[in-house]
């Protein structure tokens, strides 16, 4: 008899919990939603998030708080979301650093797959190969010919060991079959300055950083990653068009929540972010950054995450890239 009473009590308690969870998901959000940006204010990811915030607020009917938590190559802010309550009130917006870190850094304080719930793929950002205008190579084919003629004599600048610009350079080396040496700098800004001054002949960077110097003839644009030309720089060919396929180094942006985020909340968030990406102001400003808006379902973003994790792991392992 006592066993039957205990079983009945457990069933009642479980039912009550399910009803409470369902009710919470149906009424969500009831207070402001915080989006953690694991980078410093003023960068591309921060600007992108703040552009979307007003439309997100309209759709969700709550204030959107953008909270910058930089440090540790995005690890500090990312860890906070991994440890947050899965109630939809704490979210994470990231770039490809999230997919790269697991292959570069031992003992991450979170599991990039198990500790997060994918919400939506926001955008992709082509990486552009630029050179000093004095470099005697005006096209991708000429650059590859030059690099093969003098192996190890050319250098490409990057934003630092393990940065996405470093990985783009190594991917280019592998696909093109060349040996262009890596010259790390403290950030992409320093790398670009080094190319413009002639300290190093070339670098890989984002559209927003290269667009002005290219238009001012301080840099020469060679090729961009992606399936099609960038609307921000339509005169620059893709790597495919320039004769070199499989340079898939574009940066990806997306949104995650903590693990076990309720499905109903994920669906509401996914809808809100997709609506924000359709906003004319957001579209216009993001185009200026050189991003390509994506959107789509949470499942599609989950598949992209898995693909990106695998891609960068294979490259980092093959190229023996370390952050030391």
C-alpha cells in the first residue's frame, strides 16, 4: 500500500513539473533577455548583435540586454552561458571562434556540443585575401605561381596564432599547394597595417576591414571566400572564380542557449532572430559589414555547427597548428 502511495506521489510530482515547464515556455518571455557577446564592444559581433536588438525586442515584447564578456578568446563569456539556467533568458552569440577553440585549446571549461542548445545560424562572413599593391601578383593565379617559385619566401600576416585569419592562411596553403609562411600579429588591425606598409606582402581579413583600404588603393583585393561574390565588394572574384576551389574559410555567426533549453523557447527565439534578419535596417547595415545573412531552423544550425567543428579540427590537426 505504501509503495502504491509513493508511486502515485511521484507521478503527481512529475506531472506537476511537466505542466509548470510547459506553462513557463508558453508565457516566456516575462522579463528582459540577456545576450552575452564574448568579445569586446565595438567589434563586428558586438555591432551585429546591437543592430538586431531593437527588432528582437519588438518581436519578443521584452527588453534585449547586450552584455559584453570578453576574454580568453571568447571562453569567459561562453562559459557563463554554459553554466546559465536553461530558461531562455541568457543567450550566447558567437563567431567561428566557438567552432575553432575545441581543436586548439585543451581543457575547455565546457563541451561545445553537449553544453549548448543551437538556436539559429545568423550570418556568414567571407574572408578576403589582400596584398600590398607593390607585390608583383595581380591575380590569384599569379600569386600562386609566385609562391611556388620561391617556397617559404612569402609571408602572410594574421591576427595571431589560432585566429581565423591564421587558419584561412593555412587552408589556402594546403589547397593551393604552396608554402607561404605565417607572421602573427596582435590583431587583424596590426596585420592589415603591416601589409599596407610592406612589412608583409599579404593577409586574410574580413570585408569590413579591407573595404576602405582597397577602395583607397592601399591594398589590392585578390579573392574572397564564399559561394558567390560579396555584395559589399562585387568586383572581387571568389576563390572558385579565380581558379581555386575549396577555400572554405568564411566566418560563421550564430546563437546558442544553455543545454536543455525548452523546445518551445527555442522555437520562439528562432522565429524572433529570423524576423530580425529580415529587418531592412539590419540588412542594410550588415551588408556594409560584408556579412551574408542566413537564418533558418535550429536543426540546420546544429548541422552547420557539427560540420564546422569537423572542418577546423581536420585543418588544425593536418597543419599542426598550436597557439603556443
